[in-house]
């Protein structure tokens, strides 16, 4: 026979008890405790310097001392909670280590945007070239319900596009041949979304009317700049010889 509940109201009291705030302490991210907040407006993450919205961790000191140096310190949920060592499913052969910043200008190997703060990078002894990823690019969902393509889900993919050029369906910028991207599960759709645009949707920025500003692939523009400058110099030199 099952034992009877000596205090039949105990379970009800536990259900009615309100949950306290989510408190986090991560010494590699911030010196004070962090509190989880929801319903946040658009903010710039104090860690990775990328935008966020709706949910984030704020310094606990900030809520009690408005004049403190931690005022407005806010982190993306991922920037606050990802472990210091992490393996990305696309590169399970190496381990990415958390770094608070890089000492030179680098671009994220996933989204190709500039790394401005928190970064996960591989160690040089593991690869000829170090890989660097934004924290937000470290844990993107494998399957995405994208607001701009409600017909099907999008799949997180990488790899060579076999020489074919595809444009992002959101911002119309060229996607690099080996670039990380989202692709419609129905290949016949030919819908591709680059990670910069996907992150706007994934992390709630689209709820606030935020759209990607630059409609041109940054990596393509960097490659295209060199031939343009070289051609201009050569044309100028030829012209100088002709008029001499």
C-alpha cells in the first residue's frame, strides 16, 4: 500500500512558491554576479559587442548601485553561459577556447563580421591558421524556423558551393563558396541566409525592427578592393608613360 501524504497541502505550497531570479557567476566573464533579465530592449553586449534583445544577463551590482562602474553591463545569454572550452559540431577535431578579446583585428570564420570583443579561438598548434568565432556563432541551432521563409525550415550547413554563386535571400549579399550559412531543407527552394542575417532573427533583433545594414558581403568587398586599387595604379602609370 502506498504511503499516505501526512501533509496534503505541502505539494500545493511548493507549486505556489515563486521562483527566484536566475543568478550566475562566471569569473572569466565578469567579476560580479549576473542576473538574468527578460523583456530587454535592444542592447549592445558588453562582451562580444554585438547587438542583443529580449533576454540577457546584467551585472547584479548595477541594480543596486546606479553610479557603479558596472552600470549597464549586459551580456548575451550565450556570452555569459558558454563554457571556456567548447567544440563546434562543424569542427569537432579541435577545441575552441574562450578569450576576452583579440589583440589584432580579425574576422569571425563563421559570419565573416569583425570580432570586437569576446571570442572563441583555436590554438595555433592545432591548425596552421587559427579559427575564431563569435560566441553567438558558437551555438547556433542546426535547424532554424526563419521568419523570412515560413514555408520550410532552414538547415545550418557549411562547405564548398562548388563554384556556384548564391546570394543571401535576406540582404542579397554574395555568400562565399565555403561560408557558413543556412539553406532551405527543400533544395528546390534555393533559399540561403548568411549568418549575419540569421543571427538577427535568432536573437530577437528582428522583433525590434533591426535589419542588416550592409547589403554587401564584407569578405567579397575586401577581395575586390585589391584588384581595383592595382588596376587604378597600373592605368595611371600607363597614362603617365603615354603623356611623357
